[in-house]
């Protein structure tokens, strides 16, 4: 997982794609404008806007020289602990790390596939909250007792840089194991990895990607509990990577030589957002081997009941709604991550269920988070699993080309000329 944000001098591209065919087969196409609003980020993750309009970005860092364990990849490399995690602010075109020294673990020596600061959200009073994940055993502590640590939800004082833990999510998993599954890390212990959250009123809603559950906790730190456990699914004829000498497979991979015809995979929730109807929606990445087209979006009722709202996706990493109720779903990559193909996709789902791919590839790769701004522009953490190359992209959907219903209408659209489709400036 990886990403990054806001450039001082924005690079503006206009992508105008037409899916034209004769008669009734033509489909609408979107003109999008892409700007880089931040770059040079280390394993960029969650992002959000403060009340003053500045953008805050979490960086999971590049690990460090501390304890090392086998890394979460097929490379056979080690992941090592450090304090290179950070929080970056983009304000008035200036990009600055405003909080550093946060927990981080990443592959060495290249600093890829890092875990640490995962997400940031502001409550209705403008107070910021920071989520730090891990992806390992909740019983491990690498830092001093009074320092930020793994699997925690913190309230942050941006003036002093102090963090106050309001929920130890990792310890909760260790004590309760809500899904009853032995989701294990590489050491064979129960794993926890709080990945993303949102806030409604005085309650935080958190997804744990290793524990497959949605948690709730009051912003005062009280009443930490499981709202729901997301369901597993059965996959037939799964495709697994072929390991090269020295490579290691995830704990849930089959033994060498095994070719199961049917497997049960975990959900792996990654994104959480409230729709205009007040319902909670959760995206899933799916567990190893990350089958194409099997990722789902769930709607979660207040009592924890889950239903599949939409399916047929691949490695979903986040989701959010615009002011018109359109849901935007972000795919980390369009193929299983072990294939090494990093092109991702941004998909729009309208309130009536109509889907439209806004962007696929064309610079969108290893995407790790998104948020819709107040102006309905979409901000995406891009190249989110590498060091020094992460970005945050701004995606402006400028217009939709009307769907031609006949050859004559196609010719009329062409006659309008390309200038009629040039993007217009949008005010904030």
C-alpha cells in the first residue's frame, strides 16, 4: 500500500476520453483534470482537510534500524522498526512535515511497504485524531511507554505536537479477537492493523484490516467495542503466485505444492465513510491471494447488520461520497499486488447504481486513500507503498460528454469542436 500529495507548481493535465460507438452503444465519458498537490512522501496513506482548508497527510515512514521481522511481501526482505512516520500539512501551496518521530516499520533497505501513521480525521469541533496501525502482534511494543506506539487512536495537539491515546485497538484485538479467526502475523501470533477511520458526532468508526472488523469508540475514550465483523467469502479455483528461491509467502498461503480448488478468504476492510443517507459504508481489499473482481463494498446498519452494496471490484483501498451522493471507490491496483502491476482505478457509483471508471492507470498506481473535498474534487494518495515518491493527486471531474443516441448525434458532438469540452475553472 502506498501514496502522496500537493505540488507548489501544480502539473495540470487534461484527460478527455471518448468511448464512442455507432448508434446506441456509445457511453458517457468524463474529462478529468489531474494536479499533483504534494509529493516526495514516504509510504503516503490517509488524508483529510482541517477546518481552515489545509490538507493533512499521514506518512507511514521508511522504518528504521530497530527490530526486524520478515516483511509482508514475496521479496524475502525484512521489515525493520523506526520512528520515521510523519504528518504533513499542505497549506497555501506550501508542503511541510508538522509532526515527525512517529512509529514506522518498512522493508529494508528500500523503505517500501511501510506501516505507521495510517489516517487522520477532524471532529465537528476541528480537533484532529490520528490513527497508527501496525500489521503485527498486539503484544509487541517497540517504544517507550510515554511515546506513540502501534495500534492506537490518538487525539493530537498540533500546536504542541503531543498525542493523547484514546483507544488501544491492538490490545482490544488481543483480548477479544472478535471474528474468532486466528488471523496471524509472520510470527504466528494474532495480528491487528487499524487502517482507516471516520468520525460521526462524538464517535469514531475504525476498520481493522487484520481483524476484519469495524470498531467504535467514543472520542472521550469510552466504550470501545466491535460494531460488526465482516464476512469471509469462498473462492473457487484461486490463482497463487509461484515463489522464487528465497521468497516467503503470507501465513494464509497454501503450502508449497498445494493447489486447492476452493479456499475461504478474509475480508480485510480498508475504508469507511458515511453516505448522505446516514448509513455506514466499508470497502474491502480481500485476503491473499487478492482475487480479481472479488472485492466488495458493504453497507453497515446501526445494529451492525451488513449487506453487500456493490461488488465486482479488485483490492479496494478506500471510498468516499460527494455532495450529490455519488460514491467513489479506489482500487489500490487492478491486479493482485503480487503480480507487480501497480495501475489502480477510481470508480464512480451513482445513487442509482450506475458505474463509471473515472481514471484507470495513467499515473494512478498503488493508490492508498482518497477523500472528496468540499468542492467535490477528489484527492488521492498515490504511489503509497514506496519511499520518497508518494504523491497526493487532485482529480477534477470537469464535464460529462452527452451520450449520443444516433449517428447524427455523434456527428453533432464532433461538430462542436474540441474547445467546447475544455475544462472550466472551478471555484473553491
